[in-house]
C-alpha cells in the first residue's frame, strides 16, 4: 500500500516468512488474501508478484478513487471540526518534509494518512474499506509515479481540501478531492 515494493516485484513464500518472522502457513494465507484483494498477482505457474498495472487498470482504479473518496469526503464534511483541520494541516506539513527528503515511501504513507484521517470522519466503514483496497492495489504504482513526478512540495490540492473544509464548501471539497486523487495517476497513463 505504501509503495515499498516496485511493480512486478516477484515474491516467495519463504522470503515473506523470513521478512516477517512467520512460518509458511501464515505467509501462504497472507498471500492468498492479498491475491484476492488484487494487491498481489498469482500466475498459472504459481509465481507471486506485485501488480504491474496496465493503463486501463490504472484508469479504472483512478475512477474508483474519484467515486469513493469524493463521497467519503462529502460525508465527512458535516463532521469536520477544527481539530480535524489542524490535524490535516500537520499531516500536510509532514508530507512536505517527506518531499524535501525525497522519501517516496514516507510521502505515500503520509499522503494516505491525510486522506484516511479525513475519511474516518465520514463514519462509513464499508466505503473506507473499499478505498483502502484500491490503495492496496495502487501501492507499487504510486511508488513508480512518485519517481516520475519528482515532487518539490506537498500536493497543492491538499490546501484546497483544507480550505473547502474550513469554508464548509461541499462542491469545492468534492472538486479538490477528485482532482487530487486522479491528477497524479493520469501522468502514468501513456
């Protein structure tokens, strides 16, 4: 989910078990679940790898993010209080620090924390779970995107999201979230 593995990275049960200090059985169960959620691929020959997404799949996942996350943000708006806005501003500052350090994994992790913090206020656990499944599938691709974009600052749409929350501006919030979750992924589609 955080882009720690590049797209197409092959994995072995033995390697997963060693990395997380677990036996083959929990490693196998974790791989099964991650394959079912689309976070890993399993070939006919049994090869396990991180997904290397096609342009069509990236577009599909970007569309899902635009639908689900816009709805989550809209549902969170009535519950957005000053403490939430302050927390989002602090997370956005941390995102800027990750950009300054050229830390792709840290950037992806704090960017998802920004979105998850907002979406938790929606009190819509089924929708949040769906969003997290999409993030899980996009993790390796997000790392690839980060390497291509070469960010110099935190995403400017985050400032628009925070401003819309402060103003209670639902149309502005919906537009800012939609733009934020789709603009980067569009850069990957060639």
